[in-house]
């Protein structure tokens, strides 16, 4: 019998992909399934971005690129960062990554080992905890509470830091909750971190432009006092509907940049050239389709929140960012994962049970409203009908 090292037994996974696979299987067998599970825009990648990749292929860009990414791609990201945050960064601090997860992988691997602690949001993106556990570090959940609008509390976060804490992971706007942490809380957190210079920060800002109702996302880049220990994760997947292109970027302190470059050389060599040219076109090209998507998401957000709050046993606060709703289903009497499974198998609605995002996710489910208004209405009707007919788990 083959034996693997124990670290591989500690790896978790992202259940959204398991739900997607099951939903696809049911659809292929003839069942009508509305998929509100996966966090993927239902829009096509804008045509000028696709054409840029096609042109790159026709122009012969078929070879390796630098492990850090093409200079032109990094320069485009630097321009975009200045526009969105007001902060000027050097292309030499930027890494072009094959998606967002490699940045999580690299950062957590750098700081996680037995005897250390890494703080992560709960509920939060499941890969945070999965990778922390893989390294052998202790995963310490930072509570993300509904009563705070699903924003993190600076006071509560700072209280969890110990001499063993190596890394703090933050995410705003947030998956799975849609929460946006107010700037005042972030300022309070940054001020408190002055007492903990041994703690690095990974700020997941992949949903940075996806905010509503006048909210704006606060980038941790805007605080120079933590710049020497800050890693920022971002990318193309959500903003430009490019999930399948596997295109991300990250910003690193000088002390860590050489380390992540070497990890890239060892793990993925480089990001494919045509996608990087598409990434340049996404940043430098027209943004009208991005604005169109955001207006559509805003309409869908309101539709989802209104519809969920009309269903007996469900309450849903209004998300301020991303494209997720995280309704409270405690009053239905159902456990969250059992409800999510039953809705998929019996009602043909794919969504994710809250515990897939952490212990504090119990009592909640996640719905992605990156789907059409028609499908959202169909899903809401099916959820309501199902719960009326099945008032117990």
C-alpha cells in the first residue's frame, strides 16, 4: 500500500467545485438545475480581451515568459493599482500568477509550519484553512459576524494575536458573505498591528471594485506603515469575467519577492503568454462591459435579498460587495449542509452550505447571484416551495 506524507491528509478542498460537478451530473441526466453555487460571472469575457489573446497567439507568443510575468503585464497592473488605490507601486514588486490561489499557497507556505499560528476569516474562503492545515500551522479563526454586517472586528482580531502568530489573512469585500469592512475598522486594525511587528498580512482584494450602495473597498496598500509586511492578492477572474483564464496578480514586500519568484520557478514556471496579453487588454481597454456587469449584479443582489426575506424561516442582510448573499436559515430548522444537499437533489437549486466556509457558517447558506435574473427568480421560487413542503430536516 502506498504511503504519502501526513500533510496531504490535512488538505481540504473547495466544496463549490464538488457542488458544481454534482449539478453538472444532474443536468446531464436530464434534471433542470439552477446553479447559484459557483462564484463565476455568467457573462462572457469582453471581446476585445479575447481578441488580444488571439492576436498574441497569431503573433507568435508561444513560449515561456519570465517567472514574475511579462514586464508589460506588470506595468499594466501597476497602472491599474494607482487608479484604484491611489498608491504607486513598482512593477518589480508584482507577480503575475496563474489565478488567485497560488498567492494564498505561496504566502501561507512561507509562514506556516508546526508551532506557528495563522489567523483567517471564518466564515471565509475555504482554501485559507486548507492550506494552513497543510503546513502544520495552527489555523486560528477570526469570527466574521452577521451583527457586524459580516465585517471583521479590529478589536476581536487583534485579541487573537499571540507570539506564535505569523500571518493574518483578511478579505474585504468578502467571500462568502459579501461583507465590506469599513475603513474605520481597518485603520484601527493597522494601528493595533504596530504592537505586533512579527505578523505579516495577506489581504485578499480580488473583489475590490465589486461594491454597492456607495461603499468602497479599502486597500491595505493605503497604509505605508505595514507595506514591508503586506502581501496583496488580486486578479482578473471576477472583474473581467475571466475565471477560466487563470490570471491573478500579487504585490509583495521586497524581503519576500525573491522567495515567491523561486517558488514560481519550482511550481508553475510562468503564466502563459497569450493570457498575459489578454490581461493587459482587460486593464487598458474599455471598462464599459465591467460597468454593465456591475449594474446587473446590483439588480440581482436586490432581487435575491428581497426574495430571500420573503421566505419563511430565512433572513438575509444586504451584501455590500462581491456577488454573494449569505442568508441566515437557522429558523428553518435545517442544518445548512443538509439543506443545501436537499435543495440540489430534490429542488434543482445548487448552492453552498455555510459550514463549507468555516465553523461559524452553520446556520447560513451561500448563494451566488452571478446568474441571470430569470434563473434567480426560478431558484427563489423553488427554495420557497421546497421549504413549505418540508419544514423539518
